[in-house]
């Protein structure tokens, strides 16, 4: 399907049958994926669309879409009546995060949170008429690339933000303080998106090198430690690989020196007779963990890019050399 301009952002509805697209010409279109036609087409933004967010679904009485652009304008659209309900401009740079929250059973009173590259989030309250009020503006001290409401048990009136410095943080709307956050990596990465799963109880953080971090939001809230642990790391784009060696007690892992300060170690897939022999030695739960070798181990120690690495023949010792003028010796425990 050809559209009027290059598409910068996309968002599916909860049924995965509708797709909202935002173009560089400021247009917003909604496509029926199954039938292959445009259901809505809106114009009115003065800049490239930088974020879109659905609420509700097709054939419902309350069906909304929020859109933000690179000039800081946010629009709320009524998709049932096919018109713009509200236009606000409280951001000075691109709006990259949007999310809705319902305040009553009739879904008449709603809230919208928006986050931008101007390092702030805004909370609005609006209805289906002409009332849209800015409730508060909170400085976040990071360039926001994604944000949304936290809806898990045990969390009251909080939002998440993610973006620059590759940090995900949970912020209280009442106090404006950060109550939980992930540790900042040494690498100069940033989070380009957040994918909530399991009704928001867990979230995938999408980093700029396409690495995925899985975090457990409920566990993080229950834990008194402010730093959120990373539950799973899935390998992304490693970039330029300067050196690599087989490592590990069974030489079944590959250590990579890439264009980053972090040592990356990935599992090596096994095939044929080797796979059968390995499966015979493993318990069922171990087989499930190793069937898809997508995880990555990341070890920080250097402060500049890795130049080279080497390992002993038994794979138990590893040396890395970096542009920071240091060599680090690692040993498998």
C-alpha cells in the first residue's frame, strides 16, 4: 500500500488488526490490516509525526488515537466521530512517548502522558468535549524515547520513561521522584523503545544496538533495591567485530571484541550428532533454555573500545585489550 510520505512511526491496536502510521508530511493514517484499506486519514500536524498511540478498538464507542510530532504538538483524535478533540503544545522538541489511562467506567474522563526529547513528561486530563487540562510537567533529566503508565499491582500513580543513557526509570507522578531505575551501562547506548508484555508486568527494553533487555516490573517494585535487575539479555547487532574466540568450560560460547567497551559472550548453536549428545546429557529444563541460542552475556570493565582478545585452549581464561590502555584478565567461575 502506497502512502503519501515516508513513514516514521507505526503502532498496532490491541487486536493487531489496525495499524496507525505517521508520515514525514505530518499526516496520520489508520489501515485495516486484514482488508488492506485506509479507515482514517488525518492532517493538521506541522512537523514529522514522531509518536502514535491507540486507545480502544474498532466498532467501540470510545476509540481514540494520540499523535505527537517533532515540533512538540500533541493531538488527540476521536476515531468514531473522525475529528480532532484536542491540540496541545507543551513540548519544545519531538514527542516520542504517549499513553492513555481511563479514570471512570464510562471512559469519559481520561488522562494522557507524553514524553519528549526536551527531557520532560506532561500529564493531561481530558474528556470527549472541549476540556483538556495540563495537570503537571515533570523534568525527567533524560531524553525521553518512550513512556507510559505503570498498571501493575502494587504501583500507585507511576509512569515509566526510557531514552538517553540507556536508562529505564519508574517515576512517581505524585512526587516527581525516580523510585526505580536500571543501571547506566558504560557503552554510549540509548533506549529507542519499550515493549510491555504480560499486561505490563514485564517489559522489553530495545537498545540502539538492537539488544533487548527483559525486566520484571512487579519484581522491581517489590524489591527494596532502587536498581532494577536485567532478567534476560537477547543479542542484537554487535557492530564491527574486531576479534573473537571460543570460550567456556565446553568451548560452546563465543567471546566477541566489538566496537564497544563491553565484552560480549554468545552461545554457539550445535547441530547433528553434537546436538543429540548434548541433549542426552541435559535435563528437560536445560534443553528448553539452550534450544534457541539468542541470549548474550555482557561484561563491563573497559572504558573504551575493545581492540582484541584471546583465550586459553581450555576456554577458562580470557584476556581483553582495549583502547583505554588496559588489558583485563577474565576467568570462568
